[in-house]
């Protein structure tokens, strides 16, 4: 499947999980630290799972807005809509490490069945969902 790329960004990391990472244009710069649960110090800084969780949550909300604005039959997305993304990491039985993801969506004032329909469609559109499909189990729920 080909992609008609409309935007590209680049980032660079040094030092691994206890280093630094940022975009080459300087718009984002983070200090990295390994969580205690993974054998690190758990000090100041962020980790790749936090960055993935924030990116997925924002992207999924954008996909919901895209669907609601471009396809008929979907409720509009209220301003106070939230997507909570929970990302877990741990060893896989097959070796190496793997992720598990849960997305909990709150669409205040939207009928639950309509909200679930929008969430399912957004999951088909979202690039993070497409990147994880058939590789990482993503659990969807509507609060």
C-alpha cells in the first residue's frame, strides 16, 4: 500500500532510554529516562512509551474529528472530548519486548452507540491504529 505523504518530520535520539531526543527542526526536545519498572532510575524526563501514548491519543482524537467532519452519519466531536491512551511495555513470550494499548474515549453529550460507531471508524482511519493493526492489540472503550 502506498502513501501520498503530505507532511514529514525527523527526530534524532542519543543515549537511548537515558539520553535525549528531539525533532531536527528544534520544535520538540525531551530528556529521556528509564522507568524504575524497567530497571532505570525513574528520574526526571520522559520515556518512549509516554511519548507514544501522547502521540496516539492526539492522533486518534484528530482521526475522530476527521471522520465526523468528512463522512455523513457521524456525530460532531464536542470540544471537551478526551482520549486517554494507556501504553504498557513488557517482555513477550516469544522473546524481546512488546506493547499493549488501551484507548478510552469520552464524548460528552454524545449517545454511546453513536460514540462507539465514531470510535470504530476513527480506528480504521488513524495512522497510529493502522501502524499497530495486526501487530499490537489495541483495546477501545467509550466512557
